[in-house]
């Protein structure tokens, strides 16, 4: 069993719980409230900015152009392609995507973003990959299962979101899995343990991110 396969097996209970979260079920069944969709897009836009910065740190830590291209391709994907599922949610909610950008992060989204960036700054490339891997991996898992179990067609309100994540992320993600396995072969036991810990924490935070959107989480004290 490869290192990445071991991580996936260890996190299977989180993948399963995330798929069964009410927000994800709401996507699958086409039943989410307007404010839930808006809150998700506001938070995910800012979170993905942090993901871009983490990938950019991967370029800075890379010693060869193949790895630089891997990170650069992911940055381009987020900037140019991942706007489509956001626009899908905005269309259903009846709002303009541009109006949902630049908002303050909710507690969970802020914690996730800062955690990811801290590991990206302080850790090795292996740790950087491990901490950023749950996002595309869980979304691929969600998209594929909804496509298989619900078989949505183009009349489904969230068809574009579901089909985007059920298909679009796999080729890019496999490069990260292969790279992580390669790095793990030469990593110390201590580094592999850190990579596992970062990965599992990000998996938990992925679940919490959907929970944050479903509950429309805000800071408890607001300025009057």
C-alpha cells in the first residue's frame, strides 16, 4: 500500500461523513437555501485565494520545473476554471458572483486557511502537498458519488457543480498523489507523521467547512 493509499484509508470515515453531511446531501438533492449558497461562495472564494498562495509557495520550494509546472497548473485551474461551480451556486441563489468577493472569513474558514498557509510556509513540499490534498480529493469523491448514485442531468439545479467536481479534478490530483508517494519514500518517519497529521487535520476541516456553510456560521459578536 502506497503512502497516499494509506492516508486515504485512514481518512475514509471523514470522507464518508462529509459525503453524508446535510450540505452535500442538499447539493445532491438540489435543496439548499439561498443564504447557504451565498455563504459558501463567499467563504470558498477567500479560501481558494489561500490555496493559490499555498500552491505558489510550492513553486518557491520546488527544485525542478516539473514540480513548478504541477503547482502552476493548479493555480491556473483555480483562477480560470473553479469559478464555474461558484457561478452555478450564484445563478441558483439569484446573485452576481462579483458581489460575493472580498468578504471576511468566518471562524472555520479562517482557521482552515491560516492552518494551510502556515504548513505551506513552514513545512516541506511533502507537508505542503499533504495539507492541500484533502480539498480536491474530497470534492472528487463527492462529485463522483453524486454522479453515480443520483445520476443528475442538466435539469438538476447543481448539475454544473456536481459534474465539475466529479470529473475535472482527477487528472491534476493524480500528479499530487504520485509526487507525495515519491517524497514519502525518502522522508523520515517524523516527516511522514507530520504529513499524515496535516492531511487528517485538513480532512476534518473540509467537513467543518461544509458545516460552516450549512449553518451560515458567523463570528459570535458583531459590531453594532
